[in-house]
C-alpha cells in the first residue's frame, strides 16, 4: 500500500467551474448504514458491556375446561453482551484546501466521512472483519448464518433469480423466523433488473401501486437498504475486495446496534500522524490540517439462523481510472 498522500489544492484541476456552481453539481449523496436502517437500536454503555436479553421462544397457551388444570408455559431466556468499539478515519489535507475549499472539495470531504464510517460498520456487522482482513470488532456478524443461496441456482423455467430469493426466505421461515427486510450491495440492483422470464420479460418491475421493486426500497414485498459495506467494494481503490456477497435477508429484530458516541468530526493543524509506510508527519511543519471522524458502535445478533445470505460470483478486479481519463483533450 502506498503512503497516505495529503489532499492538496494543486490536485484540483484549474478548469473546474467556480465553487458556487461546482459544489451543487458534483456533490455525492451521503450513504448511511444499511444494517442500522433495519436493526433495532438499544442503549450502549461507553464503560462496560451492555447485556441484552434474548427470548428463546414464545410460551405456549392452550384451552382448558372449567376448573381444569392450567397448562404450564415455559420459555428459555439467554443473554447476549455488546461492547462498544470505536471506528475512525483520519484524512490529512493542505491548509490551502482547508481555508479556500476549492470547488467545494473540503465540504464534500466532510460529507464523505460519515459515509466511510457507515460502510465500515456494515462490513464488520456483516462479514465479521476489519477492512484489512483481520478479526472484526464485534463478536457476532450476519454472514455467520448457515443459511445461504447462490443467485443463479434456479433456471429460468424454475423461476430464475426470483425463485432464488424466495428459497432464501424459506430457509429463514423454516428456522422459525419472519423476514423483515434485506440489506444489499448496490450491485444487486442491476443483477435483479437484468433477470427475465423464459419469454424475455423482466421479472422485477414496479408494482401497480407505484412502490417499485429493487430500485424504490423494496424487494418481493420487503424493505431493502443498500450499502457498499455489504459486498466489500467500499471505494474504487478497494475494487479488488469484492466478497461476492450481494444481500442478507432475515428477521432484523434478531440483531441490535448501539451508539455510544455519535459521529464527531474534528480538525487540527498541530497534530501528527503516521502514514501507511510507518513515516511520521507533523501537521504544523508540513502546513497540513488533519481531519478526524470517529464514532462508537456496538452490534450483537440474537440467533444467526434468523438470516440468510445471497451470493454471486466475485467480480474480477479492474484498475481504477486515472485522473487523465477525466480530462478532455483540447
């Protein structure tokens, strides 16, 4: 991995439009965590483990005769624990970029940082790993479920990818849970929209009520939330990190998250940082501003059998485009 290079004003092409025009044109939407959109939020202690009671099943009730013996209802109860973990990202920028905000670059960078944290959270909550491939911060993760479906298993004559999706929901139902939604990689959208029946007609089309399928927040009647942390391709530089996982469905009441500290963004021009090559840099000496975003999250899963993963072949790595690819020759 190459050393971390500060963002400098010289990297901004001189042909850009004035900031008051460029900013609104090139803004990217902030991407929030997909798992957090569907899971339950619970309080999280910053100083100790948070205990979460998990009900094994609902007690059984039955009918009795007058003055008859009442049936005894039993239910198991277990406890899961959740400990808060910190996620952070540090970005060095030149003082000129910080002060002048050329082409809205610094403002966009501030909006990108929460997106980076949301992707890191989803990747850890789903895959149980850090972005460098190490053991993740949470003891539980969704991909640990034994239930899985490879998209493309069913033939067109047998329902194709629609049948694949439903067969996954059947695995969740067989385990005794009710599916409440999907979290998915954005790559799932084109895969679904390209699916056709035996006559060539698209399978996934907007419904008469206008709620839509795949593209408008629902899939086979269940809500769906997208985040790049699901599949692993978190940005163009990590294009080789595709895991092949395209979606996770299940009962999201069976997973919880906690926020011990909301996202904070700090900046300083007197600190130091160590780049990926192990070299230390001084912000004051090098005329840099260090931008730090961090948050404190916890995550736990009640029963991994309440979920199912959907996979497809891993996308082959492709070189990221060069800056010159975006500059039109005069």
